[in-house]
C-alpha cells in the first residue's frame, strides 16, 4: 500500500482537467486488469485523484486505450463516463494521432548491402500487413489476407537516426492492432530492442524500447485539439545516448 501511494504521488502528469487525465506511463506496469499481483496504472491514477481531491470511495476513471506492459509513454484516461464514451469513439475511428519512438535492431545484411533490405534503406515509408492473434502463444503473427480472423495493419515510419547496428524510428500507426508495431517490425528482421517475445536478445530490464511519444486528440467537451508529449525514460538516455545525441528530447 505504501509503495502504491508513493508512486501515485510521483506520477508524471502530462495533462489534467475535469474531463481527462494523461500521464507518462512507466515501462513494466500494466495499464489495467489488476490480477492481485502486478499493480496497474489505472489504479495508481485513481489513488492520485483520490488523494489530490480528497475524494472518498470509488473514483471514476475510464480506460480509453492501452499501452502494453513493457511500453512507456503517453497514456490517456477519461474522468467522466461521457468523456470516456467520446474518447473511446475517437480511438475506434482513428481520429487520435499516435506517435511512437522505437529503437530497433538492424536487420541482417542491412550494413553495406542496403539493397538486400530495400524498405529499411529508405528514410521513410509505410508498412502494411495482415495480422492475427495467436492466443495460446500470447503473440500476434503476420498472416496472409485470406486467413480467417486476419486484420489489416498499416503504419508509417520515419528514420530519425542510425548508429552501431541500431535504428531510431518514429512510427505513426494508422490502425490499432494488438502488438502491431512490435510484430510488423520483427517480421522484417528488426525486432524492437529488448522485445524478447518478438525476437530481440538484448536485455532492457522490464522494458522494450518502444515509447508512446505523443497523442493528439479532440477534447471531449470543447472539441479543441490537445497534444500531450511524454519524455523518454532515463534508461533511454543512458543506453541510447549516442543515437539520441542530437535530438531535442
């Protein structure tokens, strides 16, 4: 209990009003679905609101999207049921602009022989796949379009830096499939640094090098666009210092 309250007092709040709460989620924490063991970010956020506003009893907090447990960055909650409905609709309809940063391992043969991996040699582009969840393995796989249950996935990428066999990508998903960024990159020989589930053998603590850098959404009552931006974790600044050296982060 003391650990949870201590964390609630040090939440990195990115935006807060009577309708919304956005924070910088630390890697290693589930967004929701408390299982009695791992504390969840939504419960911590409720503790923060309960303490700050001295609210007795239950505190409403609507989960309108999620970040995977090992992923850090901008996470948005709703503070009223009406806001939750409106924000959830924005995510479903693809209105919310999501911007991720990822550090990926360069694919084999991508050094001097860049033509061997043509998509990777480009400075920007798009990746399109059909994905399907493999529930027994708790993974997502790239499958053919004709596969029953397959879902279309598309993302845009921009290369922001390359160094020492690693590449820093900015990613903008146009769809919101489970593990989409992780499996689309891994299937092309570029697993996200630290993502053992999808092929990386680089240790990165409880995290993977995938960070939700920013979210832009329409405020649920005023309809004004709101952008929240999350700073990268300290671990990034140490592990990837040379790669991020010239970035304004």
